[in-house]
């Protein structure tokens, strides 16, 4: 039920540490921690001495990865209890960041979109943010009708959590909002929406 070939669909190229960056800021959610841990030899003492790791365990299968991340010995390490807390800390880190700081974000699509939206507000170019998708395929979706945002959408169509309209989740993505777009699927014939399909599990 998705529309193919939408050019705004995000592409996540994978985490690759830029060795010449003056500062590394890793923003990780759940299984996104593995994207950093998989870097192996790139996580040397020099890199870690210039690194800040912000982590939230949300969405992790089994135990979180906070202790493993802590043992890396980064210059700064912060475990957040919620995404909202992590985003608040990210804003603080970006407000004092200098030229040469590289931002790396890994986790679910909704998390990546949220973190990138904050980085864009602080003047970072989206093309310079290193991203890797890990974990659930659940999406962050904005209703184009009421403008409300629903987190962790796994089915399409789904009822908007704000106005209740049955929304078709499109692959059209708004970088400014950090969300996919949802449109009323039965606008011309109310009540004719098809059964939901689990497309983003």
C-alpha cells in the first residue's frame, strides 16, 4: 500500500567514524548502541577522548547497552531515562559545540528524525549528520490534516492519535518535521478504509 519512488525517503548510510573530526557526538537509542560498538578498532583512545555518548535504552531487546557503552571510556557519557531527556541533553551539547564536531545518530527512524530535527535547528547541515537505522521500523507520522504527530506507527492505515482520521502512511518524509506524512485514506468515501497492514514492524 506504499507509493514507490518517493525521493524524500531517508537513506541511512551507516555509522562511519570520521577520524579527523575535532569532537564526536554519538546519539544512540536502544539497538542503535550496536552501531557504535560495531566500530571496533575505530574506537581507539584518541577517538574516545574526543567523544560524547548520549544513550537511551528505549526499544532495546533484553538489557540495555549502557554498561557496555560506559566501559568504552568516552570523555563524556550520559544515559537518559527517556527520549525527551536525551533530546534536552542533545540541545545542550549542540549549543556549546564548535566547528569540527561530527554528529552520529543511530536508532529507530522516529528517533533519528527527532534528533536530526534538533540538529538542523542548531544549524547543522543534514548531509553532514552520520546516521544508521537500528531496531524497529516503526515510524513517526504527521497527520497532514490536523498536524498532530503520532510516534511508533507500525500499521497503515492507522487512526490518527489526535483527530482519529484513518491515515495512509506515505513514504513522503519531511526533514523539517522529522516525520513521514499520513493522509486520510477514506476522504471521498468515509468508512471505506481497508484493514490495517503491519508494514513497519
